[in-house]
C-alpha cells in the first residue's frame, strides 16, 4: 500500500523458503516484522518511509514516482538476486513542486508518535525465528531487535542495557547477569566472542551472544532496554560497542 509518505508491503513466504525470511529485502531494508502463519507459511512485513530503503524519486509530467525493488537474496550479497519484483508508488505532482537541487534550502522536521519494538531469538543460520530456546553451552544466540519506522524519520536502534535473569519479570531481588552496560557496551565481549553483527538497516540490530553458565537448572530470560535514536547524532551515551 502506497501511503502519503510511506509504504506498507505484506509478503507471504512459502513454507519451504521460510528459513530464508531474513534474505528478503525492499531496496536495502530487511522486513520490519516477521510472523509464522498457522499454515506453516511465513508473513514478512515492510513498513518504511519513502525516504528510506534507497527509493528512487522520478518526476514525470504531472506525477512523482517512487521506485524500488523487492528482492530475494538467499546467496551472499555479491551474488545476483534470485527474485526481483518492481515496486512503484505514483503520486500527483504537488503544485509548484520542483526538484530539491533546483531549490536548495534547509529546515527542521519534528513529530511525535508511539514506536513498536520487537525482539526475537533467531536460529543459528539467522534465517528465521528459532524453533527452540534450548541453547548448548558455548554456542551462539543471535538476538534480533528492531523498531518499526513506518512514517517516522530514519531511526537508529540501540541496545542500551541487557541483563540475564532467572525470572520473566525483573524484581528487586532478581539474580541477574549483566550483558550490556554503560549505555550500549557489550561486557561479554571482553572475555568471550560475543559481538554486534554488521547492520543491514539502522532500525535493526543483531546481538550475537555466546551462551554462558547462569542459573543452573533454571530457565534464563534476557531483558533489554531498547532505544531508538537519530542516526546522525551519536555520542558516548548513544552507541553500540564491543571490546
């Protein structure tokens, strides 16, 4: 659906390709949300502004046209896409509109609205949601977090704090194991191999966390404080770092 300044796409993924859900892209954007349907198929949603995902804007007569491609890339990034579907949104050209390079200027954009955050455990290949939460000691847990941008300005998702606990809700007397502290620093990377993986889009992040011994005989819950921020304004208190 082409909206005023954003786009919403829902893609049904066959069950045989569900494991490759993270390899579908709108331009350079990954799905902003993914669900497994009762039928076994997957449902990927792309909710982004037209200013994101490398949309190309063209002027043709009385219309403004935004173009992009929905692609499926199961192989490494250097390989050609296995599937390409053109995406196009056409709008009436506003009266008096001229291309920005003919009318340079500056301004400030401001707005308010609620944000939706998601956090999921991926399988070891990072192709879909993990089917089990049983993790062998020493193996890696890809923890994927994202914020739905929709009509917002571009956002950078950060993990400000994360702890492991043996309770689903943090309490004053909860036994916790610190994972991320100091406004985004991954403590586990000092002695282990945990790290943040390279991003495909600023609004999502993958914490590649090496499993550890904690709460013997009990379930372990990961609690994180997520922050969405302006990607152009980073500081010592707005970061994602590992040692």
